[in-house]
């Protein structure tokens, strides 16, 4: 099974808001202060994988503005090298941002080779083209639109990307900020496919995830004010309340989407970690948020963080709804 993912404080400049999105996975969508400037520490899980009985979680740890990728194996802190050894071929996971504040996805291909994909957030376009980095080499889209890429998935070792088109305009600090307007899918070669926002959308702040079950079946999560995703180009809205989708996967004919809702219809704090199976809501825990999901036989693994406000976020995962806390 190929899985990959698998990203506000909009009173700030959008550049800074998207940096926060990367640093803490949008753990608090509209907090008025920067959680990375708190004394911390705080942590959360981004991706969860299961391979040969080993539960692998990648995420972040932040303290006093210093953000690093954190790895856990079977509930214990682990080194990156050992983590990578245990990742199965044709599986991918998300890391924290790199030193240049780029979103980082790591993919182990069918031959066991590591491929790194990095997306520069908020830059819009470089030399008139949307771009990404593969193993630190720049790849540019043959398109002069303003926009950026935010997520990647793999099918038979071939990447498919998702992102947004938008515009740049001035911000209160006198600089330029990028504002997303339209989501899109791109296979790296063909013209991009634009996605229409659902009528229930209250806003649009970008694309959170993409999952390819096959070249003809693609799911894209949008940050639209309600929990939703596109199946190919058709929007699927899962709840009328405020919510976010952060990863999508399938098992057989069943579709799973993981994320959060807010029972008070607020985009601030007090979220509920949850997942949807074929559109049916399954709550995991209040005052929590979920970001990654993996299916291993009949077992459902979800990772994220518990905590009502950013200063209290602590990484964890749930196995079939039972929470396992992860060390800082």
C-alpha cells in the first residue's frame, strides 16, 4: 500500500502563516501568537507507518523556536538512520521543515533508494515557474502561473503533486505575500488539473495532502473551512462544522480521511481528532488533532497530538482508538 503525506495565524503575513503550517502541521488554525515562540517544548506526529510489526512515527519537536524532525519506533524515540532502515519500500513519510523552511517528504522506492521531495512554501514562483526540489535539484513546472506545490503521492514510483495557484500582493509589513486561490493536481508532465472549491467552502488556504490509489483515482485534501477532499475533480464535504483533512488512504473499496473537527464550529482551539471511513465520522479524542493514518490489516493507526492549545501539544498515536503517548 503506497502512503504519503502526507501542512493559521492569518493576522500574520501569509509567508509566516505557511511557515507555521509547516512547523506544526497547522495544529492551531487561527492562533493569535506564534507557538514556536513559546518556551515549549511541543511535539506532534505527522506520519505513521507499520512495517513487519514495527510502528514508525515521524513528526516534529519544537522548543524555543528550534524545530527538528522527531522519530519514534514502537513508542520510543529513535534515530533517523534506524527509522529509515525499517521503512518499507514504496512507502513515504513527512518530516519537519528543513533549514530553508521547506516542507520535506521522504520516499523509499521499490529498490530501497531514498528520494527526497521538498516544497518551498509561500514563495509563489521562481523565474516565472512553480518549482520543487528532488534530491536537492530544482525541477520547474512549464507554466508561468503564480502558485506552489505542497504535497506529493506515489504510484508505481511515479510522483503526483498537489498545490495551489494564487496571486501575490502587498502585506502590512510592506513585503509581498502569496494568497492561494485554486487547488490543482499535476503529474509532473501534463497540464495541471484545476479543482473547483465546494459551495460549502468558507475560505481557501491551500492543499494539505494528496493520495493516489491508482493513476485514475486521486484524492486531494483542501483547507476550505470544512473537512473535505476532492476525489479526482469532485469535491466531497464530510461535515458542515469547521474541520481539516490531513491525510487520505484506501483499503479495498473503503476510503479513510483523517484530520479534525471543531464541535463549536471554531477555527481556533479545542479540536477533536477524528477520521472518516466512507464518510462516516469516527471520533478519537477531544482536545486533540490527527495528521497521519495507516491501515495494517484490520488495525487502524492514527498519529497526531493531544492538547487544547499549542503550548500543550504532545505527540501520540492511536491504535484502534486507544491512545499511546510518545516521549518528547
